[in-house]
C-alpha cells in the first residue's frame, strides 16, 4: 500500500490553510530541528508535529514512529503531510502511516531544504526557499 500522493510546499501550505484538521509532521531528526529550523504554523493556528522517522546519529528507523504519531494526535482520518530535509525520508514516513491506517498521508516534495545544488549546498528549493513561514528552534 502506498501513500496518498506528493504535494509541493505551496500545496502543503494551502492544505493547512484550507483544512483545519490537516497536520504537518516534520519527520527529520531532533538535531535537524534544533540546528536548521522548523516550519512555523502559527498563521494557521497550529504547530508542526515533530516525530523522528530516523534517529540521530545512527540513522536507525524509529521503531516507535507510528506510536509517536498516534500519541501526538494523528488518527486514521487526519490529513497528514510529512516533511523531511529533501522529500525522501518523508516518503517512508507517509508509507508507514498509510500502512498503519492513515487514509490521507502526503509527502512534501523537496522537503524543508531541498536537494543539493551544483556546489553541494541545500536551500535552493523546499519549504524555506519557497518563503513559507519557519523559525529557528
């Protein structure tokens, strides 16, 4: 079973504006949240849900991922957009949520920082590059 589909950062922001039940789950690591920043959702009356897909520094998959989602209020009916650094880990998170019964699980394309540019740097694509609200932790 696969997830519902992919959304651009702008489409994700629109979903959060249009659907008061929708949530954004940042599935990066705690280190990324602390040092890179997180989406800021106060304009839509919510906060980003922080649940690690993989742990830092070993990169092991979080065995409590679905349980952590449930504990933070994600139900089968909750529309959920998953965001990571570049839009790859969030695919696995969306697939795991779907397998656990979440009916509308989305992956945010390009993630928070986007992929690497020609110089090996991030930041030319993704949530921050689109000018969407974010903050340092």
